[in-house]
C-alpha cells in the first residue's frame, strides 16, 4: 500500500503530499505521523500541500485532526503551499481550519516553525513571520 | 380559429394584396401622426422600410396566417433588423411596436371598404389584428433582447474593470473594491486575489472597501470568506477603508469581524503590513540616527 513519506528534519517532521489524497492514504498518514511525533518527540510538523489540487470535506477534516493530534503531542503544525482553488473549496465547505498555522511555501513555513520553536512564549504572534531580507 | 382561417383564406389576403398602395399611404399617414420621431429617422428611410415590410408581409400572408411559419421568415428577419436599428437610433420599444400597430387602421379601412357582411368583417378584422399583434410582439421581444444583451455586456465589462489587484510593495498586495459585491463578483475577486498572492509570493493582502457603498451580512460574509481563504494559503489579509457609517452598520447587524484585522484607512493598513514584514520608512535626512518606525 502507498504511504506518504515523513521526513525528520531536526526537531521537525516534514510531510510533502505529492499524490492525490484518498481516504485510506489520509488515515495511514494520520497514524504514521502521530507515531513518528511520539517516537522522535518532534516539536513541529510541516505539511506541504502545494501539489494537492482536489480536497473534500474528509481531507479537510483530516488536516484539522492532524493539527489537533500534533497539538496534543505538543507539536506545532504548519500547512504550506495551499492552492487558491483548494483554499476556496475549504472556505466554501466551512472549514477555516482555525487551529492550523499557514505559510505560502515550505521556506516560509520552516521559518515560521523555527521562530515558534525558538520562542515558546506567545506562539500566537508568530503566525506570519516573513521578515526575510 | 382554424376553420375560420381556411374558410376565409380569400378575403383578408386578397384585400391587402389588391389595396397594397392604399394601405401603404394610409400607413404612412398614421406613422406621420402618432409615432413620428422626425428627430430620429427621416421620411425617405421610413417610407422605404414601410414599403419593404408591407411587401414582405403581403407576400407571406398569401399562404398562411401563422407568424412562426416558414413563409413569414423573411418578414420576421426584416422586422428584427428594423427593430435593432431603431433601438440603436434611440427609439423606445413602445415606439417600435407602434410602427407595426399603426398598420392596423389602414388594413381595417381597406377591409371595411371591401367586405360587406358585418360578421365576415368581424372575422377578417380579428384575423388581421391577431397577425399584426404577433408581429408587434416580435418587435418588443427583439427590442428587449437587444437591451438585455447590452446589460450582459456591460456587466461583464464592469466585472473586468472592478477587480484590479495592485502591488503596493514587495510582498504587499492591495485590492481596492469598487461597487456593490454580489456572489458572482466575490468569486472573481477571491480568485484574482488568491492567484495574485501565489504569483507575487505576497505575505500580506489588503482589501480596501472605500468604494463599496453598503455592507450587509451577505457582503460581510463574502469578505470573511476571502480573508479566510487568503489565510489558509498563508497570507495575512487586512480590511481597510471602513467608513464610520459602515462600522456602525456592521455592529448593528451583529457581524463578527473579530478574526479580521481591520483599519480605517488604507494607509494605516499599509503601515501595519510594512511593520509585519519588518520594514520601516525612514526620513532620508535623519536616516542614520533617527529611524522613524512606521
């Protein structure tokens, strides 16, 4: 069975979704990711969905669930590279994903995670921290 | 009705055929009286159109009295052409319809002179009146269709004109909205903003609603959707250009904008965007010592 690779980068886990998500794949990703977070005691999770072009309510809920589960395991989730069409679909489905931090691309997402990991106080303020000169 | 038409095939058709010249002159008199717009069309054109139409009409009426039939195709086409040119010249749909309806009187006069029996006369008047009414309806339909085409075209033009996404700074986009927002427009606005965010790799987008006359619950919902979608993509979205009256309306309607960063003016939102990007604007002369933060 296909599995989505999960890469360990320092304190963080990097997940790039490059195939069309089907429900089974989403469920296995959820399981793999939680066990990996627990195994490596990761503090951050970065999920890149720039190749994802179709979402439905199930995938939307799965993303929200992953973020919530990571939260319970004390890891911050950042979602990067969402396509306009996907964003519109999620909004129309009423899934604003309030608990998830977002960034335009992986680079910015990593900066956001680093900033969050470096200063654990007031994590809410680091939502967009694109100060890159 | 069908019995009546087949029985009396002769009378009405023959009358208009035999009296074509008289009917035309009578028609011209009628046109000169009630619906003449000498400022919009000259006599020669009117005469030419009327005689051409009457000729087509008389020919077609010889075979059938069904306006939708093949025989009337030429008449219908010519009438549509006339209607279109009239609309372009500035005639109202009523004036265009009166062009056809004023043919009734001369046709009726000709019938009265020819048909003796009063019950036959009634039948013929009904047949001819019915026919002319349908042709008049055709002009009205054509006129309205022409107007609707104009409206659709203008809507499209407005849609294209009214959703520019401008780049204020490296990483800062602005979307100045002008005019009322409806669902269709919001969709276009949302798509163009989100696409621009991806293309320019912008972290901040400012939606300026100075030009939006009213904000009701629907418009607010559309705005919140757009802002949420931008956030999902990883860009911050500020709302600016909120006039005092609109601020009052928003509160009175109970619209929740707590999750949205709002500013009264575009300049304020831009200043916030710059500070979010970690940039400052400094006075050139005092730059080295006194860096004034925006």
